[in-house]
């Protein structure tokens, strides 16, 4: 191909949309954005509750599955990952959580110079248009609207009162000074409509003549001259094509597909590459290792004396809710995956909360596919914020269209098991408080018979799911297991960077999309700084 670019961005998800926008704003750089999926067209995408309609749609979800593992009862666990322009911001719960100060300071202490909390805070502030009360660290005027979820069902207020009765503080803005406490989630939502990375960043950028977009294209490998990245080879309609860059190839394909592309390109652990008959071009043992994700159990209760989403999504109630949303942009179609948050510390001596709760006045017949029960219920998701367990994501075919083998290795350490068990016990204690007496009928799962630590852990092993916060598989750092340096350049190579969730050395304390927005904004500055 004769056409050449200053930058080739691989992946049109959250980070890719931001990179495509930021790298083309000046008009000086020609950028090619390559995405395996397509442009977002489904009417369900803009409706916050529409994510439940897209979780089983192969157009917008890669429909990934884990390998069976003994620690989770040899279950195959669904691992949702957004597909198409906008990536997971098309199908996620829109929950916006920066994480804790110590998350980013911990990165800096591990050798990631320039990634401390004070270093990354300006990027959070710059991208946010926070529509709540102005906190001392919040941003106004950014391209991403962030608002406090504004639906207030009575049972949610009762849950907050129960948390206070159990000794927990209320926290109206967990993204400002301290994360501890309970309150309503913040979401990237405006006037009852989801605002994805595609909406906020890529859609305006597509009008620029220096941005070329290619969809329905799988990147088969990065092309190299020696150890200098010179372009990519793609598969589109079963034909292979090559595109060249005079500048950099930037992998923004996410925690699953970025390590896959690196390995397909001959970059990684020689043993993994050799299993697929690939010759190592560059040895980096950390590629595909250090896989981290948030493991979540869902405790639920049968509810009385109030309406829940279970009944409101059926029959005439649903008709009324559709009309309410169409006319007012309010009601049940405005809900994502979490209404009320809780950030708790399960033991003394912690620098911040180690467990996060997600309350919804709904219960699920199938949590992975968000199929609701028919009778009224409520659910509290319980997740450990900073798991120690590490898994792997490695290729199992030389065909980029075959998903890699995903081994989460959940609950591998004693601390992870303790935190999950104690988090669930604390959650039951909250729900058993007097303010919820009027609404709480009985506990469905794990059920009141679950009392010992062994029984709690057995429930976690049988019930737990990922909440699709895949990260860490191209770890940033300076040690022998690191894949990228603090400037996000791949160690030992030229012209190749990674800018997505895979660079996180440790997972942030909360939903990861806000951190990915920040990483892409900062990564864009690093790239443009080198260009200058």
C-alpha cells in the first residue's frame, strides 16, 4: 500500500477514540484508526438500560469466555468486552470511578515515573465535565459529562440509611477527596443518554481530513524492520493488506487483544510463541502475564412492599416506563449497572477501602446476561478492589480472529479470599439493619444457611463473575516483567507503544473506564510531546 501515516492506532475502543481525536486536532498528523468491529448503530446504545440488550450481541460484545479453573468450580465465565467504535463504553454500566490516590502513587513507587496521583489528576480534571457540586479536585468543561445518578427509589434511600446504621459514612463524591462511604454512583450520562468515548471524542474527529477510519479489520501482526515498528498487516474480508507509518504504531486494543497482537507479532514469551510455531522477534516475558480483573459476587434478597426493576420491566409497567423515558428521559430505562455505591474497609491498617458494593433494586435469574427475576428483589454486588491474584492471556492460535486463552486465576491468594468473605459478611450486616426491615423479605443468595467462612468462600467460587475490568497484560514499569516503559514505549523496541488498560501495573480501586480515559489522554500528550 502506498498510503502512509504518521500514526497507526490499533483499536477503536475507549483509548483508541481518544487517541484518534487528540492526535488529529492540530491537523499536522495523519492518523489511521483500525477497528475490528463497526460503527455503533443500535438504538439501544444511547439508552442507559440498553446495555442488557447488547451483552449477548456479537456486534457489540466479543463474547469472550474464560478457561475452566478449579478455583471457580471449573465454570466457564463470561468476560464481556465491548466491540466496535467506542469499545466497552458502548455496553458498560457507565459508572465513573477514578480510584484512590494510593493507586497511582503506588504506580510511581513501582518505577512508573510521571504516573503519581498528582501527575494524573490534571488529566482527570481536563476530561471531566462534572455536573455535580464542585469539589476541590473535580473538573468542569471537559468533553465527558459526569453526573450523579439522579433516580431515587425509596429502597435506595433505605439502603443508605442502613449503611449509616451499620456505622458507615455517607459520601456524596467518592471521586473527590476520600473514597470511603456510601452514596449514589456517578455516570457518563447526559439528559438520560449514554455518552460513550465514540460520542465524546471520535464522532467530532471523524470530520477531519487527516483521520482515516477502517472498520471490520483484524490486525494480524505489527510489521517490523529489525526492532522498529513500521506498520501493520490486517485481515479484512479474508484478504490481507499492509499499512505503513513514518511515526508510530500505537496498540489500543485493550487488555485481551493488545497482548494477543504482540504475541502474533513475535513479541512475548518464547515458550508461548513456540507453542504456536512462532519465532520470537523480541523476548518480553511479561506479555500476557499480570492479568488482573475484579471478581464480583452478587448477593440478593426477595423484596416486599415496593416496586423493583423486576416487575417494572414487564407488561403495562414497562409500557408506562417507556413513555416516561421518551417524554422525560427518566425512569427505569435510565439505569445502568449500579445505583448506590459502597466503599468499605474490611480490616484495620488499610490505606483505603478494599471492597466496593453495587446496589440495585433488581435481582437476576442470569447475572451474566442481566436477565431479571419475575418476583421483586434487590442485589448487592461485592467486589474486592485490589486483588493480588494474577492470571494470563495468551494466544492459542495464529489466527487473530480466534480468542486467546483467558485464565483469570481468581481467588488464588489468601488475602483475596479473606477480603471477599469479609466483604460479603459486612454487606449482610448492612442489609440486616432496621431501615431495610420494611423492604427485606428474606435472603435469596447465598441464603441464611451460609454462616461459616468456608460456606461464604464456596458461594464465591460458585457464584462469582468478572465485572470486565481486564487490565495489566502489558504491564508498565521498569522490572524484568514489564512490557512498556513509563512513556508507554514497548521495552527494547522503537516506534511501538501501548495505550490502554493493559499497561496498568496494578488495578485501580474501582471501575476502570475512568482510568482508561486518563491513560489515553496522558498517552496522547506523551506521543505529541515526542513529535514536538
